[in-house]
C-alpha cells in the first residue's frame, strides 16, 4: 500500500497547506483519510477527485471535515458531467447524528456508518477501529492487507488500548499535537514522547508524526519522539509517499 501525506496540521492549516490528511492507495483503489481545511485543494496534486473510491472520516471536528461540503460540490459537478458514475461513499461513525447525515448529499455522496466493534472491507483492506480519547467521539483506523498494516491514531490523548490496536504495525501516523509542558493540561492529544512510547510498546516499524501545532519549535516534538522510539520516525512530509 502507498500512503501519501496531504496535510499535517492540527486545528487549522498553515498558509497554502492543509490539516492532517492522508491518501492511501492499493491495487488501484484510493481512499482519502479525513477531509479538513485545505485538503480538497491539496489532494488534487496527487489524484483527480473523480479517481477517489472512498473517504473515511475519524470524527467531526472542522479540521477533519471542513472540506466535505466542497468535495460534495465537486462530486455534484462530476456527476452532472457524467465523470463520476456512482455516489462517493464517505465512511464515518454515526454517534453525531447531524454530522453523519451531512455526509449524504443529493445522491452524489453517501454516508456509511462505522461501528467501533465491526471491521469493514474497504477495497483491498480490512479496516478496523479503536475509540480514542478526545473531546468528541473519534476513531483510530487500521488498514490491513496481505499481512501489512498501517495505523492512523486520529486525535487522541494517551490510551493503553492503542498499544494493542497498533501492535506490530508496519506504519503509524501518530498525532503529536502537544509539547511536553502541555501534557495533562490540553486534553485529547498526545506529545511526541507519548507517540514514541506508543510506537515502541506496539512494536511499530515506522512512524510519522502529524496533527502538528502551528506555534513553538516543532523540532522539540520530533526530538521527544526520538527519545522514546528508536525506530524510523519523522514528521509526515507533505507530498511524500510511504510504501508499505
């Protein structure tokens, strides 16, 4: 599987960039993971929108869904031009009724409900889920195919269950929104040190850090991650494709 970084920021994007998002591809199937601010523009550097087969949303905070509306406009135009042949499925949990209902739009996109205890088959992958620790209900995602797996923590504070969820993963995109001094003060997010500890305890082979803050010296976050994880780790790099 190929995983391309679309955006890396938490909360809101830096200028000309996008909030945390990834494009995952295998066997010609393409799935966009989260669709926050700036994502729709950025993802077009790597794929035509009509070539997306699915979108999956971790939760309904704006930095993960802000561009859903304009994606729906693109799908509507595409359907009118007969370039999009079927409704685009958008997968997300339905604990937020209003948010989930907004995913279905005029027959051009279709919301499909996820349940934390029920893995789904999505293209070539089995996708499984783990509830995270966040101010709103949020799901971490694991894509598995041919004995390989990639984990996306989504937004979360430390949670022991994530260790088992990520066990043996070949790749993890770990949220690292906090500097160490804010652990326990700002809720619902991890620090670089905690991301590194998660990767180490789970025996993950490769980690990228995402959902980064726009303030401070983010190199501190990477340095903290390296203190607790001796494997391959870097900031998720916009436009870089990681092959698993």
